[in-house]
């Protein structure tokens, strides 16, 4: 099923659009209808909020923390949307999967590349804290 949220972002909840999921919700590949760019849309389901109201506070804190960060190695928040009963964080989409999946498929990285990634992560963490 495809819906427009925030009058701008196309969200398709079909399984092939799922980028990941966790305890608070699901992240989908979406589209910014104004720019045509792909985005990541994290959805916090109303049922989760109803069962555990504290998750909405956590979700809002996560969105605000990400919004305040400006670093090339940290995804940018484009919008937060409250479509009662569901809530969304729309972020830039970074293609390519995650490091764990890459390592599972290709094995260990060369030392030089490992150090480059570690420095990038450390730089981002320094900015975040």
C-alpha cells in the first residue's frame, strides 16, 4: 500500500520497501515527491505508542537529537510527521546496506579500510557527543 505522508513523502509499506525493523517500528524506502529523491522513513506504529506510551518520548528525542547533528557521516533528518496514530521520521537515504551485511558477504576488510571506517565513525561519534 502506498500513502503520502506530510503532503510530501511517498511511503510504500510493501515488504520489498522495508529497509529494517526493530522494537519501535519499521524503516521503509520512500520518495520525496518534491525532489524525486529516495528517503528513509522510520514509522512508529500507533499500536506501539498505545501499548508503551514512553516509546513516543524516545522516538521524539531520537528525532530531535538527529535533527541537531550536522556531520557528513550522520544521516540528516528531513522531517518529523505526526499522522495520528502513527509517527514518522523522514531521513536522507544512504544506499548500500550496512557494514555487518557487507562483512558477512565479503569477509574482513583490509586493515587500511578498517582504519578509515573507524576514524569516520569516531569523528561522527565525537560530533554526536
